[in-house]
C-alpha cells in the first residue's frame, strides 16, 4: 500500500513538472514574456522588419524588430504604463498609448498596419522631350 502511495506521489510530481515545462507563456529561459504580439497588414499577412519601440514616461526603454512571421516580444519590461510605436517604411505609423505592463504577467498586443498610399509618383515637370 505504501509503495502505491509513493508511486502516486512520484507520478503527480513528475506530471506537475512536465506541465510547468510546456507552459506556452514561458520562454526558453523559464521566464514569462512581458509583452508579445503579431503585426499584420490589412489583408492579415504578417509584416516582417517592423521597428517596435517601447517608451516609458517619454523615455525609450527597448526596441525590437518583428520576425519573418510578424511576431515580436519584449522580455523583462519594467512595470508601468507604456507607449508602443510601430514603424516601417511604406506603412502608416501606429501608436498604442497607455498599455499597462505588470510584474510577472504576460500581455499580448496584436497590431494591424495600413499601407501608406499618401503619395503617388507624378511625372517630373523637368522632363525633357526630343525636339
């Protein structure tokens, strides 16, 4: 009987360890990501190489660039209220104010960026033609 209880305790302990190591909120270092997300276009396609900057009290804290699949992550941000700025050439800049980051709490911030169609190429007035 004692051996069955001991076996049950060992099984429960190893199951708990296995669950803890497969927690999706925990990164490879064993710490939670403070803020993660995906940057997509209007057509829901991921956008790579978007510069994402985190500002805390008007001071730049950290900056990351999105991966091939449009994902980004900030690890170990100080607790506080942040402003996040998303920038990439050819797209309108996106700013998210008043994002609260808490200690040991993961947060997801997905962004949709709109292509910047604010300018069209026009023929140059200095274009010379053959006479």
